[in-house]
């Protein structure tokens, strides 16, 4: 039976961007920090996509991460994408898989989040939705804000930058 408090927990959709010139182990660093954060939260409320360029990493390496972290209870998938597609198409392919989320997070492999990330955000949004939360250069951005500004900004990074600046100017930004 679902508890009343579970119904009001935020949901998070996370994209971890692989940097092919960096060590593949950096993906594991980010995934470990997210796994620790979900251990303090409701795992079914967090989804992670690892974004790779087609043929930039051996399939055995990328599939290992999906399999391992999924068995640990973290909803985790790898997405191999053609670098020939437009930025908008690549980003749409990723974030459309995370439509369940209330907040989007985009990270580069190697970046980490605090183990109480999701519980902190939940605590701060009980009475009011904040538009954006920041932590060491990683941002949790309200999905509706991304959807409202993405096409005018042209890319996720530009949209995120706009929302961070706007949120700070309106008192809707929280640093964690």
C-alpha cells in the first residue's frame, strides 16, 4: 500500500553524459553517488539514463553499468546516440524517456551528488515548488520550466542556464 507521503515525493529524471575522452570509470563514480542518494529515497522515483555516442565505447562496458545498477534497484539505462543527429533531437530522445519526472538533472560522467540530495529537495518543496536546486555545478530543474523555455533557448544547457539565472533573480533557486 502506498503511503500518503510517497504520493507527494518528487520524481527525478537524470541524464549522465559520457565524455568519450575521459575514463569510463567516471560513469561509475556518478552512478555510485546516485545509488547512494536513492538508498535514502524511494528508488522508484528516480530514473537514470547514461548517454553515449554510438560506437564510442564497447557495448560490454556500457551494458555492464545498466545491468549492475539495475540489479541494485536503480532504474538505469544506456542510450547510444548518433552524433550526426541535431542537438535538439539528441536531447529530446533522452528527456522524453524521463517524462515521469518532476525535476530533470543533467550531469557529466564523474560529477557526484550528495547522498541526501533527493530528501533535501523534497523537504524544501513540501509547501512550494522551487524552480531550481544547485549543488557543485549540477542542477535539478523543474521539468515544466524546461518545457516552457527549451525551444526559445535551443539546447538543454542554455535552457538550464536561463532557468538558473531566472530562478536566482526571483528567489526560486536553492543551493544545496
